[in-house]
């Protein structure tokens, strides 16, 4: 060990530290080795960083509860969480909500939307053919996920932008500071959709919203019924909120990582059967959601430490995805890696319902990008990371030809 005081100092990890967020991987590596169970005094949270620990925690919902959401600031807030929001529930309510959602989020519906996604990408990208570059976030990544969710929900195109902006504003944080929680009951109340839902109730069509309005199920009290309006709004908010920020970030990372690995980009351009593996390796290498939080429902023992019930625990996907105990040469980007079982979409009960949709959007976007520009670079002078602690990705990313 060096005598340099910087290396001898105890490792410090902080999800709000702009310097760490810019490149968290050296800190993640130190956490895995020096502090596999880590406590941050300043913000009063714990963190797990090794793949096997994060993996186990995700499937142990009895200890690692979602009952106070999966966002650190909400777990630590003084508010009661709103009822009936899938991400804020444990079984048995979660099981019921999730079962309902999977009946609406069918593979058939996903497949049917692929062509619409492609048409939308074409419309976004074609105007830039012949240009010397464009901001892929502004022109595609920030727009497409919202359009796709809008298509799925049947939200008219004219309404989609204002809906997305209202959603994103909820997740914003000032650089270097935790997200302010004004009122927890507002987090997923879906108010911004209420007019649309009323309209859609009178004007049914073949979309998710109509399916949500009409689905019949047996609730946790044994009552056979349809969803109440408030529940429909919750669901809509969750689908729209979850689908927007993260999928947009994935498209940004695909552009950046492949610009920095031109050899692999050329291989994908030449052989599109590699698209799927490219999406998953990118999700492993630069996860759009670098961590989730859990509320400890009971004491948890590991590495000789007892973490008391009531604590907030961060599960560091970004650290777990690069754990050398699980992946060979983990800091190398390699689309030919076998068994890319990253944890970016979570695991177990709360495995991301939109995972297939996110993969589909990423695959189609990259496919259409490569159809027009097999080669591109990055304008690093103007590239800027987005200021939010819950997801990690680019706010501005200009690709150049």
C-alpha cells in the first residue's frame, strides 16, 4: 500500500458528488475491495457493491423492502408512501399489481410497436443526413422514449412533450444535492394524465390505457373489480416515468461507448445479429440507473457488520456490473462477452417490467443510426452529464461525422 495519504484515506462514496458521478468506477472498485458493506455518515445510507451481495439483496424482499420506494430520498423522507404504486409495494399487493401490469404489457403489444418505433427513428434521423453532426440527446434520445410510451398509452402526439417535461422535472436534482421531496403523495399521482384518461375512457382504442381502464382482477381484499381512476393514474405515471429517463440515457450511452470502441461498432454495423448483445453489454458497462435503494425491514448481517432495521441501503448496480468476481476483465467493453447477466434491470420481484421495451428501443435506434452513419465521433467540449442522482447519462451529447 502506498504511503500517499489519498490512497490511505478511507474510501468515500457519495451518489451526489459530481466528481464521483463523472467517473464512479474507481470508487466502486475500492468499495468492492475495501468496504463491501459501506456506510455514508453524511447522508446516512449504507451501500452494497459486490455482484453476489447485490444479486442476493434483490431477491430478498423480506429484508430489502420496497415499501418506501426504491429512491434514497423517498426512503429517508418523513412521508408515508402512496398506496398502490408498484415500485413502492412488497407482496402480496405487489404480486397483484405486477400480475395486472404484465397482462397489459404483453410481448404481442411490444412487437406491434416495433415498426412505429422504427418509423419514429427514421423521422428523427433523416433530417441530419449530410450534416456534420447533431445532438443525439435533443434530436432522438430525449424524444423517442416519450413518443413510444405515448404510442403505447395512446396519448395524442400534441400532448406528449408537455407530459414528458412534467415527468422529468420530478426527477431533477441540483448538481451535488439530494432530490427535494416536497410531497410524497405527489410523486406518482399521475395528475398530469387525468384529462387524458377521462377522454380515453369515452374514446377507447387498442392501447395500454384502454386496457388499463377495462382490465378486471381480484384485489388483495378478494374483490373482483376494475381499477379505480386513481389507480389508473398511478400506473400511467409509473410507466411513463420509468420509461422516459432511463431509455433515453441508454441511447446516449450507445452513441458514446460505440464512438470510443470503433472496432466493435464496425462489427455491429457489418453484422446486425450483434445488436442485442451490444445493448446488453452497454447496459452492463454504463448502467442508466447506477443504483436502487431499499428500506431495511429487519436487521441485516454481513461482513461482521449489523445494519439495523429502518436503514436505507443503496444497491450499486454500477459496481456489481464490473465486479471481477463475476465478470472476466470487467472494465473492458466487449460485445462478444458470454453470459452478460448485468443487474441494470434489477432482478426478482421488481425486475424491470419495461426491460424488453428498453432493449427494443435501443436496438432499433442503434440499427437506424448505423444505417446512416457507420462512423461517428463525439464532441467532448460540449458533452454534459445530466444533473440527477437517480439515473446517469448525458444531457448534451453531440455526435460528429
